[in-house]
C-alpha cells in the first residue's frame, strides 16, 4: 500500500513562545505516524507565519534548515487566522494527499491527528475535530461562542457545533475549497458546503500552552461580524450602532415616562411624542445599517482581492538569502 502524504498546516501569529514546543510535539506525532506506516515519509509540517512581529519566522526558517519535516510559508503581512490558514492549505495541497489544520498553541489534542488519518484511510475526505467540553475556556469565551453558534444556526448557516479549525481535508476537498472565490471566506461555514464523506472525532480541548490568545474580545467581535476591520463598512456600522442606541433610549424613555405617569406628573402629548421619535428613529437607523452591512459585503466581494500574498514558500527553496529573515 502507498501511504498518503500528509501536511499539517499551522498558522502562527506572534507565537515565538510556544513554537519550539509545538514543533517538537508535532514532529514527534508525525514520526510516529510514519513509523506506523499510516502516512508517507514525505509528510511535512507547514508553518504559516502570518506577518508576525516577533521571532516567529526566524524560528520557523531556522528549524526548516535542519529539519526536513518542517516547511515554512511567510506571508507579507498579517491577514488573520482564516486567510493564513487558507494560504497554508492551498500551498500544502500541491504536495500532499491530505492536510490537517491545527492552531500553533496546541490547544487541540494532537493525538487526534492519528484518528483523523485512520478515518482518511477509511475513505472520509473531511474529518472534523470537535471539542467535548469547553472547560478550559473562560466563561465569557464559552458563552459568547455558544451565542455565536446559536445565532448562526438561526440564520441558516450549517456549522459543526464546537468545531474550530482543527480538521482533516483531502486534497480534493481543498481543491474544491479553492473555487470558493469570496473574500469573506468563513471556513467553518464553507467546509460543510463542500459535501464529500465526512466524519467527526471528539477530543478534550486543553489550555493554551504559553503566550496570549490572539483572539482578544475585539478580534472575536470582528470575527463574528465578519470584516469589521474594513473601513468601507464601518461608517454604516456606526449608523447601526446609533440606531440601537436610539432604540434603547426610546425604551428607557418609555419606561421612565410610564413610571412618571403612575407615580408623578407628565406632560400630555410630549412624552408619547418624544418616545415615538426615538423609537422610530432608532428602528430606521437599524434598518439602514443592516442594508448597509449587505451593501458593504457586496462592495467587498466585487473587488476580488487576493486573500493572501505569499512572500516565501520554503517548498520551492532556494530563495535569495536576504529574503529569508
Ligand atoms: N493566528 C494567525 N493570525 C492572526 C491571529 C491568530 O495566524 O491574526 C493564529 C494563531 O497563531 C493561532 C491560531 O491562529 O495558531 C488561533 O489563535 P488563538 O489560539 O490565539 O485563538 P483562540 O484559540 O484563543 O481562539
Ligand atoms: Mg488558541
């Protein structure tokens, strides 16, 4: 039997603290799989440096020089987790039969990788890693994440519950993924749309080994709102916020005036008038803001910008030395 070539794709943003450990652990895991003849000797680990400001790329590059299992991809600037991941997947598929994506902080149990490969041998083209529990996450992260899944479900987006970006994709699945040309590519929503035979593997999520989350509250909100960073939609989003403020003000006014009506004195006519103005104003602004969100998305899609730009692909070394660090 010919073993499949596996590439493990690891997006990294300012991960110098965890990287040495991550390399060691992933390499150990990969070697075991090779020894057990589950994957080919040609299998690699591809680290994608997403425009880090620390020594992340230096570490990746130096490791690549002395370790044949390690490959590196350096993006020209920070493009965010999702796009960095795509850069890695699209590059890796050229050299492999299947790819597994995993975060650099090793919060996901790497022993599950073996399970992924076993499923791949059984003919599954997509294998999702799903967290059993979220005990290691803060209560805040847990509840916001849960709210997010519920909201997405309500809006008709089919997500695999408690599945982050820890999954196996066959070469074919990645090739099909590449045909999704949209700029706002939300992988967790798109991958289920690919179809193919898929399966789920459950695991316990661990705590981040070192370093801080690269998804602080601000980034999480942006992630959920899909593209808050683009200035082109933020003015209209501001309108939306004003709308919500106005709407809630009307509720406050309404409540307060009701209270006054029963327990104090009110001005006839004025109170109902002012409450309605805030209410209707708020609702109108919310409506405009929502339309604006869609228009903003259309605007972005029509531009067909590239989702990432590769600076160095160490699969295709050699490159001029001055480019490397
Ligand atoms: N990441 C990235 N680019 C970014 C932010 C994060 O490539 O702009 C990477 C990061 O290095 C990590 C993964 O995405 O490997 C997930 O980030 P993190 O662990 O900080 O998120 P959390 O687990 O807290 O949701
Ligand atoms: Mg993490």
